[in-house]
């Protein structure tokens, strides 16, 4: 498997990091697991923002996965594909941290850079 494909797995698992932050920094208990979505909707502050980071990360996964697969199918040079994938993962991790710490402007810049990475897969595959 290529590094880019391993990054797809990392992207799939990443939302669970943010939901873990949301739950375990807010005092989540087993009894709260009966209605976890309602619990998450009631959060405030950093825990609420961690939940939102989770949701946004889930939203970004399909585009990233498709871009990696397209690049591989087009037999794009593996070096740039792996570099874009690693950069995307690093940006998404930074995005989550920036979301949780409420640094909105910088978070938006990092989000845009992540989208640029997705576009980059198509460019290197062209």
C-alpha cells in the first residue's frame, strides 16, 4: 500500500479523535452513551468546537478519498501524491486543533489549504 492510501485510513479515523476530545474533555459518562448525539449537541466551548471539527472532518473525507483514488488510477507520480496526502493529513490535524482553540481566521486558511491539496491530486494526475 502506498503512503497516500495509509493517509486515507488516517483520514477515516481522524473524526474519532475529535469526537473523543469532545466527549472526554466534557465529562462524558457511560450513561450519556444512550443518547450521544443529544449529548454532543448540548456541549459548549472547546468540547462543542471539537464536535464541530469531527463533523467537518467527516464531510471532507469523500473528496480526499476520491482524489487519492483518481491520482492512483491515473498513475500520477507517487512522490507528489504521497506528499499531498501527508500534507492534507497534517492540515486536517491542524484544522481540528485550530477549531477547538477557536482560531477561526487561521482555521479557515488551513481549511482552504486542505481543499487545495485535494485539487492538487487532480493536477498531478492530469
